[in-house]
């Protein structure tokens, strides 16, 4: 890779650019393989499919940046979706904002349980969230008593929520759920880029020992990352309930795999310290395009879908470790050479400035 490119683009931006090119190439490939692929129908399917993954992935990014992971998000989504569906079925005149707030609040409680155990109990996140994945799912099974939530009794606004359009451009529908997802991603990126809390998350993941010596509130920040992840899983639970309507005890089962895949495919380093919300969004879009397109092309099963998702995770982690690691090293060398040249141009000694 040329020095000129490295001077213009940071490694994180390059990762997102490559992912965007992969998405374009994938769309072009399926356009030749599937009749009527480049239509508003395909666009509407994808923009309705990926928002749940993307919203939950935003919360997962906050956790992964701190060198942790939350594997219980699928169970959280399922539990919240069932609870909200049962509630709105019994109280159909409940205010929509109150229903959403209840879902987010319930998710925050579940996330706080994870965060407290990990941050203050010092139990590894992968062990904690594997346990709570099973606990939350078992709790749902126990409470639900094999009862399925159906759309009977749902208010009209909820039944129409997944297909609510804000703008229509020919056959292309710009739906409310799509705009909500973009807003969540934008807010998440703003937190990471401009708020002290976001910068601390990067610092904690990049070098926990240095962050501890610097006096950063590591336990509190990790705890809040899990709480935020739970809150967005709660929002995802509301979106899941609104989209599918019929909620069983296996709601959200396996969703954590798609969420983790979106995060790591989107360039968020699974070892913490680097990544962006925009990358996670692109990762969610890529996964949705792949699943939707393969289903129309060759009719893949759920087992094959999970297989491909697992392959994507392995490829993303390996490429981030090997390829992007080398790009990062090359970028640092170029920056150091440029800094040295600038000091020479100013007449400073070569060793000045570090």
C-alpha cells in the first residue's frame, strides 16, 4: 500500500471503505444471479431485516471496546420481546413511548446484572454472559410456561410499525425502523467520538494497565457499557416483538451470533481498543444482504446461515489480526517519517519531539 494512501486514510477508515466495497461487490454479484434483484422489494427486505442486529450491535460495540463481550443479548431480546408482547396484549391502549421505555428499562436491568458481575465481581465477561444467556432464557421459559404471544389484541399502531413509511421513492420505502436505527448508530458514534466516556472506552480497551494507572474509572465505565448494551437489547426486543408479533420462548435464539458477527466484521477489534459504530452498521448490513440474497438464490437453511456467519467471524478476526495489524504498523511508520521530516523542515534536531 502506497504512503500517499496511508497519509489520507486512517486504518479504521480503510477497514470501513473495504467493507463498503465488499457490500457493493456482493450486490453486483447477486444482481447477476437473482432475477429482479435490484428492486425496491429487495431494498425494503434488507432495511427491515438488519435494524434489530444493528441496534443491538451498537451496544455490543461499547462492551467489546473494553475487551469484554456480552453473549446474552439474544436471550435479553427474547425475554423483553415476550414480556412486552404479553403486556401490550393485555393493555392495548398503552402509550407507545411508555412501551418502548419499559423495554429499554428492562434491558438496562438485565445489562446491569451482567455489568455488576463483570466489573465489580471481576468474573470474565465470556463466563458471566454465557451463564446469564442460559439464565435469562430459562427464566423466559419458566415465566412463559410454553405460552406463545400472538398479535391478537395488538393495537393497530404496533401491527403497522414495521412497515411505517416516512418517505417513499418509487418502489423504495424509507421506513421508520430504518431511520430509528440510523439515529441509534449516529448517537453511538457521537458518544465514541466526542464524549469523554467514549474516549475512555478506547483507552480501557487499548491498554487496561495504563488506564488503571491513569486513574480512569474502569469499573464504572465497564459497568455502564453493559448497562447501555442491555438498554439497546431492550430496544431490540421491542423491535423484534413489533416485527414478528408471534413470540415464543425461543425468540432471539442465536441472535448473539449475528450481533457479534456484525461487530467483528465491521472492524471492531475483538481484543478491544478500536472500532466504530459505522463499521458495526456496515457489518449488520453485509450480514443481512448475505442472508437475504442466499435465501433467494439457493434457499439456504438456518444451519447453513449459522455456518456462514461463523466463517465470517473467523475471517474477520483473522484479517483484523494479520492484515489490519500490518496496515496499522505501516501507517505508524509513515506518520513517524512525516513528523521527522516536518521537524527537519523547521530546523529542529532529528531527535526533538520524542
